[in-house]
């Protein structure tokens, strides 16, 4: 396995980012740090590793390109340079034992049938063996680069949310499997979660992020409801469509702008043409 890794950064916590990268950098052949922080503030949020200068490459376009576009650029570059697999990482995700994870992935590489691989986010699944799964997360996922010639690349219309889910649904439709390594833990942070004085947890997502979460999950529903897992449907209807707007109105700050983004996401998600070209 020749492993290329990419981590996309945007105003990162540099200490946390360093800790996270050091968990996996020794086990990859090349790491691309794609900087989405705007150029006028990039220097303050750039990270450097003196011991790994030959292993790290920096990319970016001086602005925030989201997630899908950088992943596509790096995947195409990896294919061109002869890498076999691509590891995609968020800036704030921490592996418990990457050595164990990459070993298990290597043991399950199928030379005839390329697959996706994903760790166990926040111990969501019991550690009772590897399972084929439909709805992984971007961070920690490993893609056999041959997959992209089968199903196409990531949908850039999605920009920052549900990109991983859409891609793996498309893989499922094309009989490309996603293997969840249940005993490989990755700690994944979602938003800026906090607990209110009423004991209720709120995400504190920005209005920008709320728009894409709502819009893109409606896109997913429109395209893939026929294969969407029941727990995903339940989460979307009850947590996102019903509970979330009430939590914003009752418990979060910047209510007006967040509700506006929420409603805009609903309308755009329902009535915008979904890009089919990949």
C-alpha cells in the first residue's frame, strides 16, 4: 500500500492539529496539508514540522475551497503519482491507534475489488468485528484510489457537508463496499457542542455551516432515500428538521441569522437542481 494523506485546515487550533497529525504521519508516505484559511491570515494558522519537511506538501488557493474540491485535486494528483490509497483527515480528529487501523486496512485490501475503509467514530459501534457500512465520516476514511475510476469523484456542489455520505452512497449503488474497522477508534468533534443550564446539548454551528448541513441533507434525501439507513432517516427528521430549529430559537445565540440560514437551506435543498456531472 502506498498511502497518500490529506488534512484540510481552516483556522485550526495549532496545538490540537499538531497532536492529531503526529498520530498518523509516520505511517503515511506523503501528507498534503491543504490550507483553506484565507491568505491574509494564513501565516498565523500555518503549521510546520521540522522533522517531516520531506514528507509534507502544502496546497491551497488563498481562499476557502470547502472540502470536496481539495479532496478531488489531491485524489487526482495521487493517482497521477502512483499512490494506491488516500487517507482523508479533518483538522480536529484524533486517532487512538493509527498503527492498528492501517494494519487492519492493509489486511483487507482486495486486489480485484477496491473498497473504502473507515474507523469507528467516537466508539459509535460495538467492537465486535469489521462490518460493511453505508454512512462513514470523511475524517479517517481511506479510499482505494481505483474507486474514482468506478464511481467518479466527490461532488463539489456539496462544498463542505455530507460529501463523504454522498460518495459512499454512490459507491454502494456501484457495488463498491465500505468496511468499518470497529476496533479502531477516532475521536471526532462535531461543531462546538455545549450543555445548557437546562441540561440540553446544542451544536453551536455557525449560520454558514447550518445552511450547508440542511441543504445537503435534503439533497441526499432527494437522491438516495431508497438506500438511506433507517437511523439516518430518523436523525434527519427528528433531530435536524424538528428539534434543531427549536433549539436555535430557544437556546442559541444569533437566532435570527441562524434561522434565516436554516430556512434558506430548506428552500435551496428542495428546489435547486442537483448536479449530476462528476
